[in-house]
C-alpha cells in the first residue's frame, strides 16, 4: 500500500499519456513533475509509522521501497504498456535479473532463446545454474524447439525480440501460448522495439522488461530499468524481492526518464525513418555482404514483423567483407557516428559485437548466432540522414 492511488487515466493515445500520464503534483502546483531526492520519510505519529510498516495505511517509508518521483515514472510506463503493475530498477539488467530470480527456485527449469544480449546469456547460462535452476537455450525462431524444450518443471520462458545484435524475431504470441500450455510464465525483453513499436502483453506475455537506459532516456545520461507485470505477480513475487534486495532506481534518474518519455514517440519515429534510409543505402554497397533490418524486403522474418510489430526499429546490423580488419578500419574512419555499446540514443552509435557486447561468448556460440567478425550493429540517432550516409561512405571506403 506504499504507492499513491493514481486517478484513472483518460482514454488518451500513447503520445498524450507520455506527456500527462501518472502526474502527481504537490501543494505548490508545479507544472514539471517534482523530484523528491530523499532517502526516507517522516511520520506524524508513532501509530502512523506502525500502520505504514504493516501496510495498513498508504504512504512512503523509504526510497529503496518506493518514492513519489519513481512512482510517477512507473505509472507512466505502466499506462503506456497497458500493464496492471510496474516497477523501476537501477538498470535494465537489474530488471531482467529480478524478473527471473524473484520467481524461479532450486529445481525449476527455464527455456530461453539463445539470441540474447551477452549479460542476459550470463544470467541464464551461469547465474541460474548456481542456484539449481536448470536452463535450456534454443533457437528462438523455431516453435518446435520451444515445444521440445519444455519439461514438467519448466516454470518460465525468456526471450528478447528483436534480438541483440542479430535482430532475430521470436513469435511472441505463439511462444507465450506454448509456455502457458505448460504452466510456465513468459518474460519478454522488449528493449529494441520499445513500447512504441511492439506490445508483448497484448500478445500474451506475462512480464515485460526494459532497459530504460536506452530509448526511455535516449540521450546518454542515466541508467534505469522497468518491469511490467500483473498485480498478482507483483504482489506474490516481485515487490518483496525488490524491497529486500534493493536494486532501486535513483529518484533523479527516474525524473530524467520521466521527462524523456514525453519525447520518446518523436525520437523513435525519427530514428526509424533514418534507419530505413541507412539500411537501403548499405544494401547497395559492394563492401557490405549483407544487411539485417526488419524493414527490408530481404529480411528473413518479414511476415512476423508485419504480424507483431508496429514499426521496424532504429537498429541496423550489417556485415562487411574482410572480417575484423575491415570492421576496425570502418569504425576508425568514422567522424560523426560514435563507437559505443549503447543504443537507442539521440546520437548514432555503432559497435563491433564480436569484441564488445558478445565477446564473452565462445567462438562456437557466436557462430551459432551468426555473430561474425565482420558484423557491425548500428543504432541510428537523430542526425540528418545526409550526414550519416556521408560518414558511412567514408567508413565503407576505408573498409574496402
């Protein structure tokens, strides 16, 4: 009962919800949402403190548990996603880890798509088994592989779609149904698509996780994460885990992201438009062996894109002839696009997955995923496509 009772939101469109949804104003009537930088809260009486700790009276106790600024950020994300409940975390990986570890226990089994961000693979492959949680990685594109991997003790499935960095898609609706048929929960990492381009809960997902560091901030400033779920999952599993283990987001970071959400639809739309232009141009270069982008006619899962996505995203993955040497020559020739392992930023960012985000994987694991030394992952920002293409052409010339 710690969080405030937000009034029901009007039937607004997502863009409007991201400007006005979940706003709490103090007695001062401030226009911009207030930032409550406080560790703890005070009580009028000892009796009130006792009631707060017994959850008999709504109100705040400690910012590790809940905070007014954080609550506004959570409510705005909840409204956008259409979820029953939401909680913010310090990072995206804190969101992923908490959503799994609050529910799974020794003797349980989890099935996950093998096409995952490197840190997510670590949680599935290395962290879960330490606590007696068996894990199976499969080709997430193959529905039969999901069915065959399910066991009587399978309690959860986990996948990201589009995947990092291969942009592989998982059929959300079909895999969630497979999970539910076996009594398991489906957890979806929706960071690449954002809530603007894909709504996993509408397709059957039980829990959706985000790295708010990416598009929700979108300007390279703060770390954060978000978990969306049902009231029941929050009450029975997640809330107490977050309260006791403490992966709390800073109220300052929550305030920054709260304000960034106001412009997220504009940024995502512009980034998608720029990415489409860049993807088309890269396909025409003789230095490029192939391009992966959900908006290209050549994308291998274009039918699934049409079924479950509202847009094509801002990430373009492409492969250069000449492997790692060509990729490094390309990267070192860039002047505008920055070498960075982040994505979803106002600035265009590029990374070499083999030596950065997925360097911990074995050569065999990278080969299974199609992550080759010539692969580059480009997150298109808000710059003019004219300038981006000029910079990319300089890189392609160096790579050749």
